[in-house]
């Protein structure tokens, strides 16, 4: 018996029956949809129309469908959209890979910590069993140590969940990618809207996941790896944290004074082998070694002034320059090593910052967040750490980390959170391999510290822990 299904006439049929219908009518549709024979395309201007419909003996719907002739069903438009989707998925899987690298690196560290904790817990239990033979004071010490480690447990748990989340994303992306590739050949056999929604959902989840994973508290500094040995004892080198992943240009600014020559290398390999791709002559000399390249522009301290200059590599012009109010300069408030390192421009996950000292703050470090276009100060924090007693400083996720020296034995000693406007003393050692550090800067894209170590260009890796969200954080 034939059953009428013309009730589907108005609006979109639901996806499943749509697919049945499409597969049945694929040969017919392919003519109309793809417009291979334009003369046969007699459909209305928009939307699908079911002209007649019936159900056959096998229960399949047999309909005559006229597809809309406009962009939605034009082969070119649809392929273009699909190509875009495919590209988006590829971009997402690249991001996932980057995330994965980061988490794997940190995960190893986390596992080690976890093992230590387990060991401690076991020992603790043994001691508890044998309590009578232990002096009360030793017992208390162990107990305190255990209590100190307790907050790490939720952090570790969180980490495991994040790792699981990432592998799930990877699978989803792989699935989606496969689907997209297959339907490039079989255009039209899929509900484009549904796919599009899937990609969007994945995209927004990925973004929030990345936001969560990329910020955290500095736990450990490993390395360094020596990339190159070149230049004088003092200088700066860097990559652009906002450049696309494929773009890995390196900039090199030897010396802390009396120079305006910036060398550019296309890749890290070119930097190592010394193949310069471009040389720029800046309109003004720089001072110090605390410059950065951010989003294609160089930001640096103009010599004998507290002016910050924004210089575009692309146009070779100064896009902005502005004096930093009250900031000491020209060895008034340098870092411990001197070298006119008074004004330190830096960038992290949250944007651009400048670190300096003022008379108003008694020569102690002042942190200002600045607008990367206008160089205007957006907000300022006064710390109580003397700039002249700071070896170097760098910003990660809105927290300024200060080292206590530029010489051997230097460690990260003090952390100031701009989020809570509070500080703490910390103790994170790092290996000052060549005994003198004149530049130490965090690169959020690489999640690494670039350093100029006595005529050696070195990189440290950093391990960050997520700051666990608590109720008062929200
Ligand atoms: C993919 O990434 C490239 C490079 O970052 C970008 O130009 C392109 O617009 C991205 N594509 C999509 C669909 O997001
Ligand atoms: C990926 O596809 C496989 C096979 O179709 C399916 O079993 C799996 O659940 C899919 N995974 C995700 C995350 O969608
Ligand atoms: C980077 O520069 C591009 C244009 O060159 C601009 O559209 C984008 O907003 C900039 N990003 C940041 C974070 O400043
Ligand atoms: C940083 O970690 C990456 C990825 O694990 C590794 O390839 C690189 O050699 C490390 N660099 C340093 C300086 O430890």
C-alpha cells in the first residue's frame, strides 16, 4: 500500500529521512543540485520542494524533489564551504597537537610528583603504624609535609581529566576530518548544517579547553638548551608569540647600547646556521636588552629616554612612541647587571606589559599593562621589590616572576599576581649555565624562556600548573 508522505512538503525534512530520500533520488538530485544541466533546474528560488511522494513496498519514500538552485545547492558554493570546514578542522587538529605536546610534557612532571606523593603517603602510613617508636616531633614534621602536598591532589586529578579530554578531542577531530574528506567526493549526501554545527561545537569546546590549559602557575624551569653562541656578553633575541605556527622568524639584537641594527632569520635553523634573511636599521638606537617582538612589531626602549617605540618590520616605520610616565631610565633603576636595563617590555597570554621603577614607588618595581597599539598605560601595580635588586623578571599569565640575581645561583624568588595584587616569595631554581644573564623573557607560544646567557642564546622550558578554580575565583 502506498502511503502519502507529502506532509514533508513544508520546511526541512528531519535528517534521517532526508538521507533515505537523498540516497534514493541521488541520480536525479545530482542533476538538479549540481546544475550540470542548467536547463533542467526548474526548482523554486529557495528551499527544497517535494512535488510528490509515496512509500514503496520496502517502506522507502519515493519523492520527486526539486532542489533550490541558489548558493546552498550550488556545487561551487558548497565545496567552498566544505573546504573551509576542512581547513578549520585541520587548524583545530594543529592546535590539539600543540596542546598535546604541552600537556604531555607537563604530565610527565605531574606523574613524577604523584609518585613522590605516593611514596610519602606509604612512608607516612608505616610510621603511623609504628607510632610509638617515633618521636613526636618527627611525626609532626612528616604530617606537615603531607599537609603541604595535599592541595596538589585536586590539581593532579584535574590534569588527568584534561589529558583525557584532549585525547577525546583528537578522536572527534579525526572522525570529523574523515567524514569531511569522504563527503567532498559525495557532495550532497550529508546534512551540511549538522556538520557545520558539529564543527562549531568542537571549536568552542577546544577554545575553552585551551584557555584553561594554557594558563597556570610557574612550578619548574628546565634546561637550558643552548641554541647558539654568538655576539657580545649582552643582548636580546626572540620570536613572535603571536605569529602563526608555521612562521618561526627569529630576531637578534646584539648589545645593550649604541646600536640600531636588528637581524632577522626566517627560521630557528637559519638562526643557528647564521643565514640572515633581513637586516633592519631602526630610526632610533635602543637601550637595554628588554625588547620584544609582538604581533609583527618590535617594542623597545629608545636610548636615553623612557620612551617606548613600536616599530613595524613590515613597513619599516614607527607606528607609535610614548613616554612612560615617571619611569627611571639610563641606569637609574636597572636590573642587577646594569646595562640600561631600566625598562622591560614583555608579553604573556594576557597581552603586553612593561616593568620599570619610579621615584614615587621608591625605586621598587612597577608593573603596567599597556595597549599594544597606542602604548597607553591601562592599569598599574606597585610592588615592594627593589628594581636594582632584581636580576630579571618575566610575566606568565598575569603574574610577574622576579629573579634575585643575574649570576650563578640565581633563582626565581618573588612572584606578584596582578590578578590578586598580592605577592609571595617562591624558590624556583634554574641553571645559569654561562654565569651571566642579561635577558630573560617568556614566550607564551613556545611556553619557554628565551635568555641571553653571556654570549649564548639559550632556551628554558617552563612547567606550569593550572590554578584550580575555586568559588571565590568566579
Ligand atoms: C586556519 O589557519 C590559518 C593560519 O592561521 C588562517 O589563515 C585560516 O583563516 C584558518 N582557517 C579557518 C577556517 O579558521
Ligand atoms: C568516532 O567514530 C567511531 C566509529 O564511527 C565511533 O565509534 C566513535 O565513537 C567516534 N568518536 C567520537 C569521539 O565521536
Ligand atoms: C595583530 O595584528 C593584526 C593585524 O596585523 C590585528 O588584526 C590583530 O588584532 C592583532 N592582534 C593583537 C592581539 O594585537
Ligand atoms: C622543551 O620541551 C620540548 C618538548 O618536550 C623539547 O623538544 C625541548 O627540547 C625542550 N627544551 C628545553 C630547553 O628543555
